[in-house]
C-alpha cells in the first residue's frame, strides 16, 4: 500500500469528530491492506512505529533540508523495512 494512503487516512481521521466517518475511513483503509501489511498499517494509523522509538525525530529530519518529492512513491512495506534497519543500528552516540 502506498504510504500516502496511510497518511491521508490518518489526516482524515484527525479532521473529523464523527465516529461513523472514522469507522468508514478505517474500514476503507484496512480493507486495502494485504494480509502481511495489516499489523504495520494499524500501528502507523495509530501513530506508532512497530519498531518503537528509533532515534529519529522531527528536529533531525528538518535539519536535512531535503525538498519534498513532487509525487509520493513510498510504500508501507518499504518504509517499514527502512525503519527496522535504522532501529537496528547501534554504536556510540
């Protein structure tokens, strides 16, 4: 699933107070996840990383000064794999 779909669903959930609308948004998004994406998708929709804290925060990402892409190409599985790699990095500092 495109990560943009998870982000758009999360944003739409935050923008509405209607319980009925929230259920519909979640049902639509979750029904499009593959079986192996469900756990990761649910965590991301809840605003959590399955890996827990990985040491990357908004301040670090803002400091990169990388322009936003014109189109989103990230996929949920790919970004989750990257976060798992980052979480596995250790060392001094």
